[in-house]
């Protein structure tokens, strides 16, 4: 049976569906949202969908017009006069395979066609679900690409219905973290940032502010009116699995990754700090939890300078035209009765289950194939 199609928030979208998850992906730019999870007799939908539609404003990139949920970025950030986050995040994709529980989209991005071999880049995005699992699975396959490139996922979670400070954000232990170095939000464009540019920190609860003091970003939403970006890198973990978690209304959202593929995580804090179109100060209470191989959202040129090499943190990956590279991501939800209790650990609990522990001793489980991100198959000699 093929996937269903319908227009959602102005974009023709294709679904994958199991008895526990329904995920929609746009054909234009391949943004995945909404994602509906059945959880203990109710349906929860944690991903953001922008409060505007493509075509509503003149002169904005398709990335912003479509903006929702999670999408693939390559290169990550700006790349000269080419589309921000790459054609993969802005242009139409084609359906390669479409089944009830699995969708594969394909794009041939010309902005990745750099190198001496004349190879034709191809990127595919596979979205899949499994009956009884509390997660959806994504595999990004890159072939025909040469050189050093930045890339990453871009899931955006909507906390706008949570009370101020009502959610808790946590991750695997952090070994390095910093605030975007430079101007992330430009006052000349009607933007405002509050975090201290270039500051290094060790805890999400103590991020330096420009005006002195610190901001506790382990509690969210914060006071509205700012747009900031931070990056953190987790300690290596046994088995090669690291995580980010955020509590919501009676449940939590989590992301699992392999840090060898995606060394860093960006937190794009989008809380009404942009007053220009299409934002109009209404993109409130969102956070992008973006697992990346990049130097913040700086240009791919800056990432190629390897500014975190002294910290042992990769910001680009070397691609060759004759290899096929697969990057995987798992995102899902679990029961969590108290949104004010932070997650302190997520660990495997058998082959298809994770155990989630909280700071007050709460324990929850989710049916998830966590090995999906760490036990990848080999294609043409490349992981």
C-alpha cells in the first residue's frame, strides 16, 4: 500500500503510518511535520509548524516558507549566494519509493556538485515507522559528492503552549559548549539576541548573558523576545549513542544519534526575537535541536577551517565521489508525568527498548530500535 498524500499548511505532503506514529513529509524541501504519536490513549504532536505559508511573503527563501519539523541540511548554514542550508532544504524532492510505513525521497542538488570528477550528487531521505514503536526513523544517503562538507538534521520542537520555564531540556553529559561567535541576531533587521557572543560554558543552566549573569536554558520557554544559538558536544558514551531530551505536557521528546556521524548539537532558541517578515515576532517558544557536523551555523567555508580541531570536534566530513555515506537519526516520545523533572539518562534496555531516568527517580520506557543509529550497514566501504 502506498503512502497517503494531502496538503498540510499549504504544502503537498506524503505520510508514513504505523499503529503508533503518523509522520508527514513535504514534497517541497522534504520537511517532516506534523508527526503524530499515539501515547497512552492520546495523540501528541511535538514538532513546530510555522505560523505562515510559502508564498505568503515575497522574497523569502523556500526554506522559511515551508519551515516545519525536521529537515536535512547540506551544506549546513550559508554557502555564498546559494540557498541557506542547501538546495536539499529548499527545493522539490521526487518520490522514489512510497509505502505505508516507508517513504524514500530523492534530490540531485547542484550546489553539492563541486570537484574534479564531474560526479552527479544524489541525496535520498528515507522516513520509516514501525508498529508499536514510539519513534520514527530517518536515513540520509549521500553519493556522488566530493570534498569537505558540513551537514545536519534540523528538528524544531514547539513549546509555545507550555508555561514559562515549564519544560526541562537535557542531554548526554556535555564536554564542550559555546554561544554562537559573532552576530546571530542583527538589530538592524529587527532582531535581538541576549546570549554573550563566543562565550564557552559547561551547563545549559548557566549560559552567559551579554549584559552579565547567566540564562538557564535547561528550563524553557524563557522570557520572549530573543533569538539565540548555542552548540554543545557530548562526552563519548559506551556503545556510541548520545541523546537530547525535552519534557512537554505529560510526555517527553527525545533524539538519538551516533556522535561519530553528528558530533555536535545546536540549540536554535527561537522565541519571538525576529520582528521582520515572515517572523513578525510570532515564532515563539520554539527550539531547534539540530544534530550536526558543522561549526554552529557558520558557512561551510568557516566549517572547513576546522575551528574546533583543538577540542577534537569535527566540523566537516570528507566525501569522495565513489562512496555512499549513510547518516541516521531516531526521534520519538515517551510517557513523562512531570514536565518539571529533567531527564538524566537514556540508555538501551534490550534490543528494541530504551530506559529513561529522571532527576527525581522517575523511570519510563519507550519501544525504540536504538541500534538503528549505531549498527549501520556498510555501503561501498563507507559507513
